[in-house]
């Protein structure tokens, strides 16, 4: 793979350097997350595996998935495996940097939100000894940053994002190409963040589900309020960032605004259902949202799902003779 294609325009100098950006986010976002999460980053991130540490007798509230049935049959007493978590992990960011990511109706573009999110998560991971890598998609998958650790590596990743030219209109985004590339490149089980607005050609659903079978996948979906509902701005030109097509629309027409909102709501519902069917967790980031609040909402969701899945597993897998003793 190569870096930015030669026909892309020269990048503009970033408003702040990678080091300045990371320092700002460490002060304004990571410090707040440290206090709110109280160091429990396992809510957001999980290790790649578990090491067997010991065996002991089954106790009430133990996870029944850890019962060692061979030892239980031999000793005629339920025993469970005790594990220590392998905390070292690799995380990969699959970054959609197609033209639609340069849209923003307020002070921030979706691309800026993407950069801030990557900076926060990458630093959160690397300062706990983990590694991060990235695949970048513009008009196609055109850059790969190998997974490494350390603050210097995070700065390299941010510098690459900041100095990367805006993608030119080159037809619809093909998210399935990014997902397929990740499936070939990322061999070791990892946490994979698919960061995109999911404005893309069809055909990405199956590759996403296949990726989720091997890795822990989180869909980080970026959106802007103007993509969901149009205000009354009168007659305005609207340009499709993906294709370059332009239309003149009358937002003063209440019927048009209602149809726009209805279609947008339908797309929202279908997208959320598709992500749920793929078996991935979803973090939604809006250009007008607070990054800390969004991450905390995601952390709460992960806690709820963890508790509910443990409860279902205990109810569904505990044999009758163990239910009587529990």
C-alpha cells in the first residue's frame, strides 16, 4: 500500500500540531474520562485473551462458562477455571476519510470529530501498554499504519491524519473495500474501530459481520444534525460530497422538510438494525456532541450488555443438578 495518491491536492497546514492537539485532548478529555471511569477502561476495551491461573470449587455467582467439566466429573464436585486477563491488546482504526466526512454544519466537521476520537482512544490504549494501528480510506484504501505502542506512535498517526489532503469527489464510498482489507491485514484477534458515517455503497454488511466473528468490532458512527433534519433556510444549493452532484432545493417548503426528515429517520433505523445484526456495538458521535459524554454513554451501554449477557448465559447453560446446588 502507498500513502496519499499523487493526484490529490497539497494539504493545508493544520491549525495545531499533532503534539498540541494531543496535549489539548489529554487535558480536556482524558483527564475527565480518568475521573468518570475511575481507571476502569475494561468497560470500553477488552484484552485479547485469558491465561489459566488456577482451579477451584464452584461458588454461587461464578460464571458457568468457566466450569471445567472434566475436573467436575472426576472429582464429583463442580470446579471452575480461574483466569487472569491478558491485558495487552492491539486495536485497529479503520478510518473512512471519504469526501462526505468533510461535512459539518457547525464549528466541527465529521473529520475533526474522527481525529479527536482516534487521538483519545489511541492514547488511552498506548499508555496502558497496548498497540494501535490504522487503515485509511479516501478514494480507496491508500495507507496502512502498522500497530505500535507509545506516545510517539500516536503523534505519528495524528500527524498523518492532520496533513492528509481532503479527498476529492470520486464516486460513492465503498466501505466493503476497507473492511475486506482489514480482514486480510489484521490476523491476530484485536479490537477494531470502524470509524465512518456509513454513507456508502451497499455490500458492506456481510464483510462487517465476518470481521466481527474474528475480532471485537465497534462501529463508531459519525453524523451531523443537518443530515437528520433541515431547517427553514429558503432556497439553497445542496452538493453531494461523494459524487459532486448539485441540486437547488427549497427548504422553505414544509412538505419537503418533512419528507427529508422521514427518509433520514428511515435510514437511521435501517442502519442501526444492520449494525445490530452484524453483532457489533455502536458508538454514535455527532459534530455537535461532547466527546466525553458520548464515550460515557457508550461505556454505560457496554456495562448493561455485559450484565445482561452474563445473566442469559447463567440462565441458559447451568445444568439442572447445578441449579439445585446453587
